[in-house]
C-alpha cells in the first residue's frame, strides 16, 4: 500500500517528540530558570506548530530526500540558520526504516478494511495488536538511533555526553542558549525571587545606598547599561517603548534571553533611580501605584510605556526650592520628586480654594472674580505638567507671575475665610438702610458713612478697607434707629390721640363699651405693626391708614346708634411741624425770630379757621 510523500518523516518526528521527548514544548534554562519555547522539524517539515523566537531542533532522518547530502560540512552549516539551531543527524537503519513503513501501511490498511465481516474483523484486530507491538519496537529502536546520532549546534559539533535522549536534548538546548544568547551573561547576579524584590523596592520610602548605585555588581551593571543605552537611543529617535515589547521581544530573545522578571527588575531599578518613567494612559505612574500595575497584573505590560526621564539641573532645583519660602512661607525639599510633590500639593490647594471662591465671585456680590480666574489659570498651567522636568521648568518660567499672585491669593483667601462675614454684614446693612436713604442723607454723618460703605462694596480689591465696615454700620445704624424711634413715638402719640377721640365720640353717641373698645383696637394694631418696621415711609403709611380707620370707626359708631352723619361733627386733625415751616438754617436775629413766629402763628390760625384740630409735632 502506497504512502504519501513525507509520511514516514512526519511519523518518525511524532514518535521522537511524543514518545521520547514527551511532547516537549518549553525548555527551562538551568542557569537562569528562563523558559524558552521549542520548535521541532523532521526532515525540514514542522512537527506541530511553530512559534517565533523559539529554540529550533531540526531532525534529519534517513527518510529525508537529500539525506546523502547531509555530511558533516552541511550539518555544520545548516546549524547556523536562524541565528543558531540544534541539528540532530540520525544514522541509517534499514530495519527501522522498514518497520516504520510496515507500521504505517498496516495502520492505513486497518483504518480502511472494516466491512463488518467477523472473520475480517478478527484479522484486523490481530494486525492491530501486531502493529502495537511493532510501535513498541520502533520507539526503542529510535532511542538507540538517537543515542548514535550526531549533534550540531550553531556551527559546532556537539557531544551531549549521554545516551539518554532527554538529557542529551536538554544539554544541547543549554549549549544553544549559551552560545546564541551572547548577552545573557550580562545578568551576572540573577535574583532568586525578582517579583518579591520588585515589590520590596517599590514599598521603600527612602531609596538610598546600593539600590540607587546601579554600578555595584549586585545590580548587574552591564545589563543596566545595555537597557539604559537602548532607552536613551529610542528617546532620541522619539520611538515608543512598550514594556511588554522590551521585556519579551527585545530582552527575551537573542542575543539576551533574559528572564522576564529580571528585565522588569532592571526597569524598576532605573525607575527608582530617577532615570525613567512608566507611562499609563498618557499619565506618569506614581511609585505607590507601580507594583499593582506591573507585578500583580502582567496584562498591563501591553498598556504601559517607558519614557526616559529628563534631569533637572541642580541650580534650577535650588532656585525653585527657595521660591517656596516666598510663595508658601516654607522652603521646598532638596530632592526632585519631593520638591514636585511639595509644589503640586500647594498648587492643588490653591486651585481647590479658588474654585470654591469662584462660585461666590461669579454671583457679582463678592470681589476678586478676575483675580480668582487668573489664579486658577496659573495653577492649571503648572499642574498640567506630568513630568518633573516640565513641572519644575514651568514653575521657573512663571516665577514672577507666581510671586505677584501669591500676595493676591493670600488677600483673596483671607477675604473668603474671615472677612466675608463683615462683607455680608455690609451688604445686608446697605440693603436695610437703603429704604430710609432719603431721610438718612439729610444727616451729614449718615450720608458720609453710607457713601463710604458703597465705596467699599464697589471696590475691586476692598481687602484692606473692609475693617472699616463695623464702625460704618454702627454709625448709620444708630442714626437710623433714632429716626425710626422718633417716627414710632410720633405714630404712637398720634394713634393715642385718635383712640382718645374715639372714646370721647363713642360716649357722646352713647355707644356700648364693647363697640368703643373694638374701634380703638383697630387703631392700636397700626402701632403694633410699626414696632418692628424698619421703613420710615411705611410708618408714615401706617399713620395715614390709621387716620382712614379712625374715620371708618366714627361712622360705624354713629350707624350703630342710628345717628348717621354724626361722625362729621368730629373736626379733622391737622399736624403742624414748626421746624418744617422754618426757611432758614439758623435764626440769628430778633427779626428772624419774629418772622418764624409769624409763620407758625399764621399756620395755626388758618387751621383753626378751617375748622380743624391741631397736633404739633
């Protein structure tokens, strides 16, 4: 029964890989513990899938079409392919080759001849059993073949030093790694537990000593230099450096072959030494967040990038450090990271405070809107910088603006923290006094105080004059209270006269006591309203309303006694204010006095002539 081309080679390859190498897919390098993927080929045909950046083992068997050409020179040359492979040249064995062909032909026959005939089925079972025994013989024969095979690795003939197939392959793979991963030895002091070491480094608050001295032997300085130079070159060319690509593709393959966690440990040491930054979503990763990102979630390696950190010169750091004394009354730390954190915390506090004040200033009732807006813009201009170099440079570039704003911030902050209470008192007082402004303006002291209050409330930067507020309020309040008191007293006197008149008239009409008291009570209510009224004009309004009520009550009493029109006998009251009749500010001569007396006398006589009653105010 004919077999397809290459069937023998594929089957031999499967026997070697599955039955002898036990389906080997990875090789762990004995020196570093790094795992390498393994690819197998038999007679140049892949056995199983192929993966990139793997160790390759090429088996050349007597089934190969060009087997006769594989002399020592060709084997040596072919072992240099793909930067170095393991080539195993299997010796000729006619008996084994025949056994493999018979095995494959029998297996093919058994799979096709199954028509349900009992005799045929018995024959097939017998053939299958025989073939299984043949398979066992083939496996043992292949082991012997491997023991007699020649090994070639990266242009060199290799002696495995053992007839045991698995040990021979492991030794060959270690030799391949050692001779093709030329820079693996840069990791001279591998860490026994790099993951634990990374977490330990990132937990330390103060990184000092050998940890930041990357030239000591324990830090593998050759490897450190290799990574540092590569990062520097990529940065100079503006090339993106993905953590996963650095660890797995560059330093996990030839000529490095470094353990993935060893490479990450190197990156972390460069990080804590201040030479590189980890970037996540365009933001710089903080030290306290790095362990979670790179150790506990390896999937994040594909999201994180590396960026070379620009160094800030010591003169600029010292200058910015001293600036803190002028801005915040305390000098900043002398370490770059600590200095950035110091300023970031202060500017964030400024921004948060100003954003809170901005809401009040935008109402138009509170000062500092422009200053607050400018301050927020200034803070954001600096806080937007993610990298230390950019952050500190922005502070230095905006030094003068920061110094100018620092004083303004302290004024604004003091206003909204403490002075705002006086400010609100001023605003409320102005609103309260405005209803009596026409009367208050007649008093020089009140007018002056009101004018000053208005100047303070309209000043764009009133911070230094707000302290005058309490005295100004007290001045106007006293005058205002006196005016209200006098108005209330006059109203009380006026209503007293009206209620007295109501009783007199009620008694003359012989009204019941209950009706008289009810009429009087309707007038007393206006006096009660005026007791807590702050408007002088409203008190005057109550007086007018009281007069109207007086007339209504007179009519009601007259009607209750069936004497309509009796209320008209009550004379109308006229209030005379002598001071209002004076045309001069001062009376300086006897003639002035005579003129004033004549005017008052004429006013009073005319009221009597008109049939009115007179009340003097």
